C-alpha cells in the first residue's frame, strides 16, 4: 500500500517542482546582484499592488495580527484589508505553517539572500526577518508539512527515505530533534495530501486525500476514515472540529466536521468554478470566527464572522491598492 501512496505523492510533487527548475539553476549563480540582494534592509512595507502566480499556504501566526500568505514572491500579510510585503527574504515558503510564536516552513530561498537551497525546516518569530534552522537545512524540501500551534510537534511527508526519515509520513515531538515513522494502520487511500494538527492536542492528525479525510489520535500510527470517500482538497482544525473543502458531484463544498460523530455542517461561501477548487484553509486559533481560504487560481477570501460574510482579498493572484 505504501508504494502506491508514494507513487501518487511523487506525481503531485513533480508537478509542483516543475515550476522551480529555473529557480534552482538561478540559486547557483553569484555576483553583483547576489551581493546587492543580501545588503537590502529587511522591512515589512505596504504594497502598492500584489501579484502572485502561486500560493504555498496561508495562516494566522499567534504573534501578529493579520493573515499571512506564502507565495512564489515571498511572504504577503493582509491586515485590515491592506496588503504588506517584505523588502527582502522573499523565499518560496512551501509547507507553510502558522504557529503561536510565528511560522514554520520549508521551501526554497530567494536568490542572493545567502540561504542554502533547500531550506529544510525553518522557523521565524519576527515576520521572516531571521530564520532559525530546525532540521534538514540544505538537505530537504517538504511540500507537505503540519505543525502544532504550540510549535512542538511536526509532521512531514517524505518522498525519499534517508537515515533520519522513512518514506511517507514522519513526525517529531521534540521540535525536530528526533523523528519517528507514522505506521498508518488503517490508511487505505492511494494518495497523501494536506495534513493538519489539532491546536490543543499534538497527537491528533488529520489528512486530506482523494478518498476522504483520515483521522488519527496517535500521531498517524493508526488512522480511520471519518468521511465518505470523496475528494478532499484542503482542511484545517476549527477548535475541536475540522474545516474542510471537498469536491462532490462536480461541486466545490466547504464544511465543518465533527470527527467523533461524523456530523457535517455546510458553510456558505462565494461560488467557485469547478476548475478553481480550494487549496488552502486557515482558522485563527485565537479567534475561530476569523478564517480564510485560497484557491487553485490564486483567489483569497476571508471572513471575520465565522463564514457568514466573505471578503475577497485577492483575485487571480492580483490586487491593486488605493
């Protein structure tokens, strides 16, 4: 079973990585441009306009106000309807995870900033100004990551076995110092997907797959299917429940799920075309009424009243500001 899962995951990873080929070649260059980039002062400034071609994650860090968005052109922050961005360190933060003290991510660095490619797992407590190297720096890039809001437990999907990581899902309960393989007993899907960690219990893991949501209370060692076998494209925890998006009968859905009872409640949201599914979901752990989602075509919506009303923050990856 694991071999089938791995092949499906590799296909997805290769699709994502296709757009990074030129970036990797550029990282090998050096010279005047690299030096000038490294000398740029790091600041968060209001953006005159925002234009992104790929979103790698969204979230609400506990040490700041606003919605963070990881993109192909670095970190973007939306606060009170205004977009802000960094002047440098515009890394491609793949596997982006908002935590109480800031954020964690993997990915690839901006050319000329002096960081090794790939980033491995890094952490920032100051809006991306500095990065703490957690694990696998310069050795691995994880497109699928999950982190507890407390920042202690980590989960990654690894596509290449190594001395420290097994093939598939691995977890650490000591901030990345040591790792164990999730046994995935009861997992019968042919795909891996987005993972989410319970905000109050780091042992509880949920995973979106092409055949439903799998749920575990023991770090992924045993898992159970808690939905019907439909395609789930994104999920996150909403306190003790799950907020997820699925594709059912050619229609995009947004629902809240009680994983213990299986009860699902539909949430109203702006209409999306079938070819523009929800790819990322975020809920503010300190204010569950504040939530957001991003789509395949780089639309971003946010609600501050639990999904009763949504505001469009980004359309087709673009936003002109007044």
